[in-house]
C-alpha cells in the first residue's frame, strides 16, 4: 500500500531534482565560459574537428549527451523494470550528480572551458537518468494508493465497470503527476528566493569574475539542496519487486530483449504506435527548442546571474500556475487527457513559430530582454505541461500488465530521438552565412513540431486505443491458455 509519507518523499526528491544545478545553471555556466574563451574577432572555438560558434558547440555537446544516454538506457534501463535494483541505480546516479554539481566549484575560469564541456555532458546524463529512475516509481505508486486499491477490488468483484475503472485510473495518474509538478514548482521558487540572497552576498555584479564564481556557487548550493531532499525518498521508498528476468536472459541482455518485445507488441497496437512516433518527433523538437532558446536567452541577458535567477523565478511561478490551472480544468470540466495534451501541442508550435520569426526581423524572435521575460511566462503557462501529460498519455496507450515494458520503450525511444535535433540544429547553424545564425534551427524545429502535432491531433484516438488494448489482452490470454494446455 502506498503511504502518504512515501508519496511526499517522492515529491520531495523531485523538488531537489529541480534541474537548477545541472539543467539550468550548469548549461549557463558552460556557455558563459565558452563565450569568454572564444576570440572576439571570430567568436569560434575548436571543437569536434572544426571551428564552431558557441551555440553550435552547446547544441553538439547536448546531442552527444543524449546519444550517450540512449546507449545507457538500452544497457542498464532494464534495472528500472526487473528485480529490485532500480532504487540502487537511482541512488548511484544521484550520488554521481552530486559530485558533478560540486565539481563546478573548480570550473569558473574561461581557460577551463574544456572541463566545462565534460561537466556539462556528464551532468545532463546524470540528471536525465535520475529523473527517469524517479519517474519509474510512478506506475507502482499510483496503482497502490488506497483509492486505486479499492477501485481494483470493486472492478474484480464486478461492482465497477471497465470504463469507470479506466476513468478513475486516469484521474489518479493525472493527480499524482500534476501534484508532483506543482509541489516541485513551489519548492523551486523558495530555493530561487534563497539563491537571490546568495547572489547579493557574493556580489556577482561587481565583475565578470564574480559573476562566473556566482554561477559555480549557485550550482553547488542547488546540488546541496538536492542531496538533502533526496534522503527521505531513499529511506521511505517501499521495496516493490519488479518483473522477473525471463529464462535465458540476464540483467544486461534483458534490456535488448525488452526493447525487441515491446516493439513487437506495439506493432499490434496501432494507436500506441501512432503515439510512439509522435512522441519521438515532438519530444525531440521540444527538447531542442528549449536548448536553442536557452542559448539565445543567455546571450540576450549577457549571462547576468541575477537576471537569470529572476527569470527562473518568473518561469517557475508561471509553471506552478500553468500546471495547477490545467489540472483544475481537466478535473472541474471532466476534460480528457488527450484534449489537454492537444492544448500543450499548440503551445509548442507557437513557441517554435515565435523563434522562426527571428530569422526575418530583429524586432521579434528572442532578440530582446522583454521577450525572454515573456518566454518564461508563456512556457510556464502553456508548454511545460508536456512533461506531465506526455507521461499520462504513455500510460493511456499501455495495456494493463505491460506498464514497465511500454514505459521503458518510450523512455528509450525518447532518449534515442533527443540527440537528433541538437545535431541537426548544430549543423544548420554551422551551414548558415557566417556560421552564426542562431535562429536558423527554428525553420527545422517549427516544421517538425507542426507535422508531429498534426499527426497526433488527427490520428491518435484514446477510445480506439482502449478497444485495441482489450483485444490485445484477450488474444494474449488465449495464447497463454493454449500454451498452458
């Protein structure tokens, strides 16, 4: 049975793993060192076999990080599903994340930009792996809440119909996911408020060197908060054994077997396959879009640590309002998860269209300080819900009893796709006139978002998916019965 304290310790871990250390300030510190190390006359640095501009290096390093993540997920991703090793994998990558965060103390001079590359790449890998193994606890937590335990008993006794059980299940999953995001957002605002005080204490505006040092201090502080808030989850998480490793497989080979099995099964579930393809494309587009805008934002505010912190406060506050607002709309008006997901997709398309306009004019398109303030607000209110509703949608197209298998498939596909966008965007910048049109990737990103969103909007039908899942499970039951005979 999932206890209240276990759920809140799960929330607390997410408050600590808010991304401030390795996903926000870490990349900013990395790009800041690159911009200072690059010669003023060319703005280029040697990286990966040729001279590249700062934004191209950031995108390429981002792509390398996601490519390594894809390999790691295939090799060790099975630990999230099989046996009871998931909690120890989360512990390992959390400790490694803490090490990377504190290591930024030693990297705050332009001459050490190559060390910054290593910390950036390894830091992103650690952060994404910790989030994935934290998220892997989500299905079992939701399934074992008292509310869903009662619903499962009623369904087994014939007191509850399939449609009502599915509705309650979707609402419970939405509740856990959205509350986690809201709690994280509120906790992150408190952390950022403390960070503002630290910045004034460090006096980051006195010089470039002080600003560099301030970024390292912030990364270390955010890491320390993460470390403290992770302890309750490591103590209170209940041991829930995962799937048994099939005969003839081991914990390494089972990852490849699992991927093969999931691909074979999803091929018989057309709606699940449609979402898999759309998730692959749209997830890649959004991840790359956020990275491109972050590089433009850093340049617009000249890497000013205080301004970046204030921007994050606005963004996180908007995120809390946006997630709570979407959850209230869904619950109050009984709106389906698919409709809420469609609204998120519209926000992503508008975001890429905004950036694309920057290729035609300097008056709009992430070229001005007021735009990055507006971006933080818009992203929080209308886009960040992707990270909640995309997970809810995965669970909606997953047959019962196959949650681990399908979540692993989507995780692997998501990580595999995430390095394509950065590589393509980096190549687009390198091929642009002067090798410095940092808005050029938005042509590619807008088209990718539009096509993938249109496909999901028009062809994904969750009601049809539910019928496909029922037929799939019925057929599977017949096969298992035949094998038993």
